[in-house]
């Protein structure tokens, strides 16, 4: 699922956000998260 960029672009155009697409990609391609990535959020 979501193997090529065109599939991900279709979901973006349909209104899904990138974080949701990434979660779907990880879940349905049987990836395992070994360590949570550090995510920084900038204040505007």
C-alpha cells in the first residue's frame, strides 16, 4: 500500500494530511518503530 508517490499524492489531493498518510504507510507495510523519532515543532 502506498508504494509509489502517485498513491500518496492522490491521498494528499483528497484532503488527508501527511501525518495520517505516514501512519497508514507504516501500519500497512508492516514496519516496526524501534524508537520514536524526535519531532520539533516551531512556534510561529
